[in-house]
C-alpha cells in the first residue's frame, strides 16, 4: 500500500511555492521567494519592501518544550515575531519566534536569529547563532546616493 500523497501548499498571494501559515501581516512591496516558511501562527509582522529569499523560515511558534517533555508541557509555544521595513533575509536564513529585526537590516544567508533576539536597525547579521557583524547605515546611504547619481 502506497503512503498518501502530500497535500499541496495552501495558496497565498506571494509565491505558489511558499508556505504561509496563519495570518501574518505583510507590508506592501514585500517579495517572498520559493521554498520559504512564513509562520504567522503566533503573530508575525513583516514590514514594507522586504525581500525574503528562497528557503528562509520566519517562525512564530515552537513545539520544542512540548516535545522534549514528552508532552508534559502540553502547549505549543507562541511568540510574536517582527521583521521591520526594507529588511533583506538571505537564502536559508531562520528567524525564530519572538525575534525583532530592525528596519534596513540584512540577515545573511544561513543565519539563525535566535528566539527573542533584538536586532537594531541597519544591522548586518550572520552566523549560527546569528551575531551582529556591523552597522550598515553608511553603506545604505552610499548605495542610495549611487542610485540617484
């Protein structure tokens, strides 16, 4: 007997190959790549003009405590997660529940932003776990001037 076929992803207005769960608030002009998970089950706000690269995951819930306690902790944990305006999330990056990412930041490919992390605006963040590499305000200003030259 063959196993049942997987169900198709629910439709969303961003990308037919992305899984958008719950009801996240997603700002105007935000682009979401294929093979992403946008988890709004615990509350999720993604700002305007963001680019969420392929394979990225933005999470607002966790079953970790429930799992490791053999379900003695019966609840699924939920925390609102926030991604500011004009944030670039690189391929395969993960932003865990409760994190807050400031406007105009870059989350490098493969980075894992830990639960409850607070990333200031104009930050370049990389690594596992993610760390702030530097402030990119000067670079953003220079890139903006180049665009208007």
